[in-house]
């Protein structure tokens, strides 16, 4: 998406944000460079020691930034902003002082705003009511639009191509870390960055640790290998996240039985994930399959998490969650069974919820493969 289409997309998102602000009695929205600001304006970047922030009012988006950074703004982003540059040696909070209304206001603060920015702003306007913007932004970002759907699907496709190249190369004889770095190389070649570093590659008994730290364990014949990987489509911000399981050289005893149970749980959740369903009930649909098979104690985490510009975001599919699923929600479907000292199995797909039901954005099948 380029040019005027991007302008229209971000203008529509800002309009939705302002409508939500009015509904919550919020006058101003304070954001620093992070995914919330990227979602609303297309602005990428990170906040370091120099103040950079946006103050969103009912009419304007004021951007305070070091003057030398303003040239990095893309044209479609800059057209949305009223830019206010400051130079080293100047007080950037003085710029904010001139932009913030003097009368009492309610200002919502983004979750990524650091304490030094918040405290500096509060010192300027102690009379304001300061509230969290987390709920406001969550409500906007949980329901994905058509542009986000396309970008998420593209990220999954590119990322999964990298995994297929790794499996074609083979795993046996490499360390987990070598396999993870090779997957990162293939991902890079497929246009997928790895901002979180080396993916999870868990071999043998390590596969029974859901969040194993990829290390120096050598992948051997007869090992179960769990690979939890993903990344960010370069320059586009949207995240891929997938987990698959492989047997190395030969099928270990008991693996197919456990794998089939987890696959059935994954399918049960997929069928339950539709508009109007409750997140806790989707978790229960998968969990009950594993419990009925006698392995409930080995399913030790929630079923899934939302995903978009962040790898973990709302909604969360966990026991007790009362959130009612809407069309446009995106989340992972990743049941697992982890038997300490033996192996673990997790099958993770990314689901997009349409009005008629869920679609798997993950372009990989569920076959359990023996690989070299």
C-alpha cells in the first residue's frame, strides 16, 4: 500500500482513535515511538534519551522531535503531523508546554511511554487527569483491517518458506543454536527480520520446555525437535509466529500418539474460534481434548495470544477469559503437551477470524515429519 492509500488508512485510524477518545472522555493522547504510534501514523523508530513524542488532540497530531530526526519521516507520515523540532541544548518540554491546553484535561498515556517522559509532562500539567491509554489502544488494534490481514498473511508465508529451507537442509548434527541461526539467515533472505533474536529450537528433552532457551545441545538421531519461530516482515511491522515439531532420522516411541492428541486439540480450537465465541471457551475446547486423553497436567500454558505489530497482544485465549471474539481478531492456536525428561509437542497456527469463522494464515500442514 502506497501514497494516498496510506494517507487514507492512517487518517481513518486517527479518526477511529478520536471517536474512541470522545467515548471515554479523553481529551489528549500521549504516545512515544512504538507500535501504538506506528499503528496510528506509520511512524517507526525507537525512543532513546532525546524526547520524541506525539500529542494527539481532537484536531491535530503534534510531533515533538529532535530537529535532525525530522528528515527521516516518510512523506505519508509527515503529512499527518504538525512537527515541532528542537536542538540539543534546548528544553523539549518547553515545546510541550506551549502545545498542552492550560485548562484541566484528561490525557491518556500510551503503555510504551517511559517514566521520565510521563513525569516531565505531569510536572507541566499537574492539574490534568492522567489515565492509561492501554484499553483505548487495545480496542483499536484488536480488530484488524484488510490491510493488516494481507500483511499478516504475507509475513506468515515468508517466514514459513524459511522454515521449509531449514528442513530441506537438515537438522541432524547441528546444535540448536546453529539451526536457529541458519533459520534466521533463511528468514533474512525471505525478507523477514528477527528482532527478538534466535528462535526457539528445542531438541530432545529440551522440547519439553515450552520457552526453552536455544543453546549448544547437539541435535541427534531419535530427537524430537520443536521449532518456534517467526519474525517481522521487513519494513512492514507485522509479525509471524509458528511452531512445528519434527522427528530426527527416526520416530521416537510414543511421539505419534502425543502428536495426534495435540493436533486434535489444535483442530478443536480452530473450529471453536468464530465471532461470538468466548476466548475462555476456545481454550477449553482444546484443553478438554488433551484432558480426556489423560495428559491435562502436561498442557501448562494458555492456548494462544493475539498478534499483530507485537508478537503478544490482546486478545489472549486463556481459561477464564471472558472476551467475546469478533471478526478481525487474530490470535495463535498453540496447544501443547510437555512430558519432562522425554519430549514436548506444540502445534502453533495463526488464525484470522472472518464473519463466517477462522482462517489459518499459517501455510504449513500438520503432518508429523521425520527429517534428516
